[in-house]
C-alpha cells in the first residue's frame, strides 16, 4: 500500500478472513480508472502450499481481480465500504492473452509450445467460468492433451498445480519440465 500510494496509485488496506477463518489482509487499488483487489501474499510462490513445490515462482491468480473473485476465497470485513470491482482489463491473465472465454485448443497449444521453446517453466491460464475451467482441465490434463503438446514441442512433461483457491478463481497452472 505504501509503495503504491507513493507512486500516486490509489490503494487501501482491506481486512478479512481466508478459508477456515484465518485473519488476512490484502489491497484494493485503482488502476486506469477501475478498482481491483490484489493479494501479493497469496501470489508469492514462497507463501503458497509447500507440498505443491511452487518454489519462489510468482502466481498471478490474485492480481487485479474482481469483487466476485475475491469473495470466492475471502470474507471481507466491512465489505459495504468498498467499491464493487467488476473490471477485468488490468487483470494479469486478461491483459496477457491468458484469459479464456471459450475452449481454444490451438491457443493453448501455442502457449505451451512457445513456453517450451523459450524455456518457460510455468504457464497460467484463467477461464471465465467454472464450467469452462472444468472442461479445459479435463481436456488438457485428464486426457493428456497438455502432456502431448509439451512432449511434441520438446519438453519432458507437464503437470498442473491444484489448490482450492486456484480452482475457485478458475486458474489452471501448467508446470513444464
């Protein structure tokens, strides 16, 4: 909050609870005229589930998300005092072409193939709906679609990182080896 405010970006501290009732805080910021929630703690790979071996990778699941999305994984204290966030244009996945409104096997193939060729070890995509997330997860991971793409591009293997938070935010994270 301090750093964003110093840069002239409107940002405020938001308190609430994570699953299980654990107290937590995150931020609400205004970018390009719209409000977004940001949780840098949960997007820091060193603070995520250690059993998933996320290392120090940065995840963007909680970067510039809507009110609807934050409420899938948090309870906001005094929620009525904060503006409702609905914009997506500054969301990491949306802005970087990693946001899917429909299943697009060719786009996923290009993302994974490019990642293998560039030595990128993690590809994150976000689905607009839970139904689309379920379909993509099933087609790309359960049936080996992503694995086949990665091996064809010269990679060794691919797996996904699963967590209740990623699922609730409709994010699939592909780990490439």
